[in-house]
């Protein structure tokens, strides 16, 4: 093999190595840009999930507040019922009409307290 043939062969191998390096560089850039795009998509998904979970927590907190308000209203009714049941000493407790009237007033009072507290929390923008 002559010197010229050896140089030509080395030059061909060098060109092939350059082409391989260029191909690998292009593949690397493609993979890199795809991985950055996927990373951005993952960040967007994470933010979306975070917002969704915050929305769920808010809905659960609002439900809990509504239930607490209803429980408070019923507790006030139970307090009135307990006061009448233990301390009322007159002939009114023997009358059926007064019993039903008092029961209706207590239920109406519980409902009214519940509505007032709910409307107040909506006015104060605590509940939506």
C-alpha cells in the first residue's frame, strides 16, 4: 500500500467519523429538545394537578363549614328544647297544641339561624 492510498483511506475514515459525529450531535439535539418539551409538559401537568387539588380542598372546606353551621343551628334548637324540657313548670307542657307549636318554632328557629349564618358567610365571601 502506497503512502497516497493510506492518506486517502485515512481521509475517508476521517470524513466518516465527522459524519458520524454530526449525526450523533443532531440526535443529541433532538433528544435534548424533546426532553425539554416533556419537562415543560410535566411542569404544566404538575401545576394543573396542584390547582385541581386546591379546588377540591376548597370545596371540602366549604362543605365542612356548611355542616358546622347546620350543626350549630341544631345545637341551639337542642339547647332550647333542653331548657323547656327541664325547667318549664306550667300547664303549657301538658297541652298538645303548645307542644306542636313549640316544636315548629324550634325547627323554624334552627332553619332561620342556619339561613342567616349561611347568608352572612356568603356576604363576607367566606362561602361562594
